[in-house]
C-alpha cells in the first residue's frame, strides 16, 4: 500500500521546534485534502508531529522509519476543521522553577524524548514523553502543582493543554525550557 504524497518537506538535521515550524509553513502552501510527507531525523519529531496535528486539527496519518530517517505523513484539513495552537495561559520561567525546586509539593514533568532526558534533566523530574502522555497521565498526582518542561516550550505547551483538558488544574508551561536551563541538572 502506498500513500499519494503531494509535497515533501526535508526537515532532516533540524531539532525541535524547527520540524514543526517548517511543517506549519509548508502546510499553508498545500490544499485541503493533500498529503505532506515530512522527512526528519529528530527522534522528538514523532511526538511533535502527532501533537501538532492533534492540536491544530490536521490529520496525522502515521510515520515510518528507515534507518535514521522518520517519515511523517500528514493530511491538510479543511480550514473549518483546523485551529491555531493556543499558548497555554499559565507560563512560568526557568528562573521561577529553579526557585521552587526544593518545594516537594511540585512535580516537574519532562515531556522530551528519553534520549534527551537521559543526557540532562532537572533533578527529580518525571520523564513522560509527549507521545506517551495520554496513556500515562495516571502516573501524575492531580493535586500536585505540575511544571511541564521540554527543550523550548513547544512540546510542554501541548502537554500542559492536554493535562488541563483532563482535569489537572495546577499546570504551568516552563519557558524557554531546557535549551536555556542554567539550573541544576542530573543525568541517568
């Protein structure tokens, strides 16, 4: 079975958030119903593409992997089916989170891919990649103040929205995230 592709986007070698940024721009150039193939090497793009499509209303058809390249298939929806990704209203800065790290009543939720988490993360952070969040929400204490972090604030924005939609009411998106984190870190 083959999928008819209308446009191919080469996002190989780009890291989050660039594959999604380029996907959004390219999606604006194709017609509703057409299929975009995004070629990416960033492992995080798997969760990013699914999350972006879900949050905008475009259809995520699936992905396949060949060697180091991920091939993501997305179908452009009709404008009546789509929406812009809203900025999550509750944002906290890296500095504000650093000042709260000793508070045991907070949970730091890292939604990056496992390979990103292993090399450097906030001490005590819980690792649940964005793509796994829906199935693993039960692992997070709803009573806790949750600070969601990723590399740049984009995946954490999508994760924070998902948590809020599922009854978590003390959620904060940490921006700019690990790309500019100068607080304590650990690795596993």
